[in-house]
């Protein structure tokens, strides 16, 4: 029974950590309506457009097309929802590198 309880507690802890990580929101560059795309590149279709001053969660990140934006030039794309990606160059993460796990 103790093993089952430990397993359940471990599972709950890992879900709590994932929920906390998902709760981190980042601001989009001021003055930009950012295109949200279905994949990590401008060749993917636009699924929606973020409003000015939007804040987005970053669930995971993956390399894709290189894009130049207000926060530099990067190949990193941020997954902000199921099938939703924005270039990291439009999101103020405070880092030039990855700030979230790589997408599977």
C-alpha cells in the first residue's frame, strides 16, 4: 500500500510542477500583433493573431525557421497552445536560449 501511495504522491508532484511551469506567462513585444502559426515557421498557416500587449504561456519550444524580430534573430519557436506556435523573437523571455523544455 505504501508503494501505491508514494506513486500517487509522485504523480501529483509531477503534475503540480507541470502546472506551475505552464502558468508562466511572457509578454509579446509591444506594438506587435503577432501571428500564431500551426507549426514552427512562416510557411505554416496562421491560426490566429495575438492582440497588442498579449501575454502567452510557453509550454515547450522547438527549433524551426530562423526569424528576425524585435528581440533579435532566432530559430526558436514557442508552443503556446495545441498546434499554436509563435517565433521566440516576438516574446520577451529574458533569454536568447530555451526557457522551456523542447517539444516532443
